[in-house]
C-alpha cells in the first residue's frame, strides 16, 4: 500500500463525543469512520486489522473441529416466538422491520434459534453428533448506550460458535476445550497476559458461565482476580459460596476493572426443547440435543487491543494483527527511489509513506499514531553506508541494518 494512493488521511483531532483512547486513535489514524453513535465503518487499514483478528480466531476454532458457515441477518419471527425471545419485553435490543409483502422480520442479535432450527434438517441420529458450527457475522443490537468506540456498538462483527452434543458429558469435554482455545487466541492477539477466565452467572442452565475478561481501565465490568491461579470472579457472582466452590481466598483477590472479550455458555436443552431438536440414540430412543454457545466479538476485541496496547503517541499493534509489518519512509532522492523498490518486493508487508506534501516529522508521527510494528527509514545518508534505519514501535529501540539484512526479512 502506498499512502499517496490511499483516500484515507490521518487527523489531529477525533470527534468531541469520543472519550475512549482507542476510539480517538482509531479515528485519527484512519482505521475507522464514525457514521453515528455505535455505528462505524472499517477503512482499509481497519479492515486489514479486523480480518487478521478474524483469521487468528478461525484457525484456532478450526483446530478443535469447528465448521464455518454464514447465516442470514434477517430473521423470520417463528423460531424466536417458539423460544420466547421475540417479545421486546424479553429481549429488548431488537431492530425489527416489516416486509412490504406482509410479515415481520428482525435483524439478528444472536443465532441460537436460527441455527437450532437449521440443525433439525441435519440431526436425526446419535451418529450425527457432535456438531460444532460457527460463523463470523454482523449482529445488530439496539443498545440504549453505545460507548467506548468499537468496544460497544449497535452493529458489530461476532464469532458465534454453537455446539450440539449427545449429552452433558460430551458437551463438557468440548466446553473445556473451547476455554483453553480462547486463552490461546487471546495470547496470539497480544492480550493473553492480561486476559483471564472469569466465572459469571450461568443462568438457569448451569451454576456458572465463563467470561474472558481483559484488564482495562475503560472496561465496564468489575472482576476479582487471583493472579496466581489465573482465574477471576465477576462481581455479579462474588459471594462467599462462589469463592468456596472455586477454592479462592478473598485475601488473594484483586479488584480490577475489565472488558469482556469472549464468553461461553452451557445452553442445555433450552432451545432444543423450544424447537424440538432431537436425535435417536443407540437404543433407538428419542433424545433432546444438548447445546452450548461460545462468542468472541472480533471488532470489540480490536477496540480492547487498541485501548490496552497504546501510548501517548498512538496505537501499538502486535505484529500478527497489524495491517502492515513495516512503515517505510524514504528521505532524499536516492532514499525515495530505494524505498519504492523495497515496497514493491513485499507490498503485503510494507506500508510506504510516499506522500510528497508531508514533512518527514509528520511521517514519523503518523507511523507512531498508526501503530505499525516497525518503522523503516531509507535515506541518502544511510544508503551511503549501505544501510537502513529501523525503529521498533513497541520498545522504541532503533538500530541500523544492512540492505541485505533488511531485504532478507522482506523475502
């Protein structure tokens, strides 16, 4: 990518109504564009970062047997009426509309009902189970308050995984596998050291559900963390009974603000009961399917990473999800020429700042604002010694590499 050919531009100011650091930096750096409160467009840099987050999640979910599909956002009401969740008094974040031909539709807030209904076509025998189906899909929730930029929005990307099992035992094995996989995902995304499995209310299906909470001053949740054990308890279930069940001691718990980046739920028979999703077991007896759901919001995670991994100069992306690995700047006639040649060697890894109307200092500032992991400067002066200057965004460390050393990194 060459910045001279991009329609996006960095800005010095973010909208006055944005209060979170992540939102301000993502807007200023040209990653997102605000349509209205809780609704954002993803610009080229933001789209590349979001896609890389999605790919990390996809790889890890595929590794534990997930099968990807894509379901519709438009939802007919019948399955939701059957579950009891069409009523706005039960689920109060619906966006609903009417068809010109007659009938009412909703924009999906989640997909338990829809996928349970779909699985009635494919599940009839114990031999069909287990099934682990997931998607990356846009959800719509009419939130009363949208805040913190892309950390809480009314339109957002969600990875929702649903498990269909023969019984509780089969479900529990997969549930624990997903928990371990989520921690691996957040580690790859650069927030593993500050993200913890957090016990929360399980509702009517189980004693606990699990949230994955990242320590974050901009977070909306309060958790009580045992750092040594690597687990936490959400404030909503912080009782003496809960601590006893989990073997936790109040003296070892730290009260923290956190942002939820994932969750997993045991659904049990709630939706298979409502929609009559059954299978015939080994003895030919009709049994209900046991279900679970497992969510990660890639767009929300992107906001949390931007909030956590930034400083007073801008964003600091982990290399695996940065839109580009290198921010390349040419200075002087020969430096500009060589920078263009280096860009063309690996355009998927290199963002070339070839803007003629931008001063060198402005380019340096934009490199830090955008959070590209490595800034590379090719100048007439460094070329005279056959070298380029690189600076690590995360550490600030600067050093010289020979042209051969740097081109070998590109190749």
